[in-house]
């Protein structure tokens, strides 16, 4: 990952946290997506921030993967690389030839991060049509299944963002070394909280999905910040020098 990509990771982390400035008057059990409903305060600003975060995720995936591929080709056998969440050594922590597992993990990481970015852009363009937690009419329509298709599509795209980020975090676990403890802890925290948020949303008898969703969103931000601190390019260059000697 280039220095520019690492800075973009930090930028996405900040932008992705824009919902924290939204009014705190809503029930914590409501979805954060309800802040994006057209008639809500600061909805346009929040949707713009979300869309920008999605675009930057795609840019990070493209730039990081392109850079890793460039350095990869220069290595004899190539140490296993990573981008925004991985290392350049084998699972035992020693330099080694690029394994098929490492190549698949790098491609998976880039693809899933790009997919998460695209789904986030769709989320921003296609917000929920109403806020069921504060509108009895909207809640009744949601329960009856009579809301417009736009509302349902937003639910699908939001779920896809979570799935894509879980895949990206799993890939970063495969590519990280034992020394990358912060990234590994952040990855597991993100995986667990995103999964819990999804399960919570399906279990309607326990209406705490808004709380678990917010926790998972914070975990995603922490993962982005942790990943931005990884000296991926430096590791690849060190691996190249070691292989050359």
C-alpha cells in the first residue's frame, strides 16, 4: 500500500464517522441509515459523506493492488504481499515464496474492498424512504411490506457492504503476520460485530440492531485506522532486498 493509499484509509475512517455528528435524539435502537432519509436533518451531508467514503474505498483497492502487483513482479518468487491489512511473510513469520493462498487473499482483499465501496455508493444514492423508528406510519408500512422497492434495495445494499467488509477483514487476517497484532484484533472485532449486527437485525424479538450496528461501524473505523499504519510497501522492498542477497 502506498503512502497515498494509507492516507486515504485514514480519510475514509474520518468520513465514515460522519454519522456521529447526526442528531442524537433518535432511539439508539434505530438504524444509522435512518439519518439518511431525505427529510431528516443533515441527510444530504451524510449521504454525500457516505458516497465519498465509498468512492475512496474503491480508489484504495485499485491503487493498493496495482502497487502491490508492481512490487510483486520484481521479487524472485515474491514474498506474500498484502494491502491495507497484511504482511509479506508466510504464516510462520519467515520470508518465503509467494503462495497461491497469498495471491488469492490479495485479490480477494482488493475485490471485496472495492465491492464494499460500490455498495456504499449505492447506499448513499438510494437511501431509505422513511425512518421506521420515529414514524409510526413508516413502521406499520415496513411491517406490512408495502414500502417502495427503493427501501428494500437499501436494505440489500447495506447488507452487501457488511458481507464485503467481513471478507476484506478475513483476507487481511490471512495476509497479516503475528507481529500485526493491532490489525488482527481490529479485524476480528470488525468481523464479530458486523456478524452480530446482521444476526440482531434478523431477530426482531430483540430490537437492539441499532446499537450493534453502531458498534460495528465504529469497529470498521478502527480497522481502517489500524490498517493504515501498516508499512506494506517497506516490507515488500525489504523482502526484495533479502531475496536479492
